[in-house]
């Protein structure tokens, strides 16, 4: 699979296959794990996450649907809201990206 096969940009987020640089960067990020099958989340801060394992589908408030799988990075913009459907328990590293004004 090439990096471009997982490349997706939408109004609220962007998804990419993780580069080696990202994989090194996540060493100091927080870990989040979830096996709940569904939940909703409102993003009050921009966040970038790296999926270590698991799969999920996010449906954003504008109707955009994004699938996640191991090896993906996803950046979600502040102000977005999404419904998560987790088909395999997911484990992510994440870091909030506060925007300087």
C-alpha cells in the first residue's frame, strides 16, 4: 500500500498513512484505548492521533465518513463532532494541537 492510498482531506479532518517521522514522534504522546462499540465526541481542541491497532468508522456532522485502521494518522480540527463506530477495539496515541492566535 502506498502512502497516497490512505490520503484523505475533508472539512474537519485529514487522514494519512503514518510516516517513519510520525512513528518516532508519537513516543511521547498519550495513549487512548476503547472497545465501546459506539460513542459521539465533540472536539473542542485540534487533535492528531496515530492508530496502533483496531478499526473504526467516524461519521462527522457534515456527513463525511472516515475509516481508520492500524497505521493511520488522523488530525481532527477543533469544532468538529463525530460519531464513532468501533468494529475492533482501538488503541491510539494522541496529541492535542493548540492553535496559537
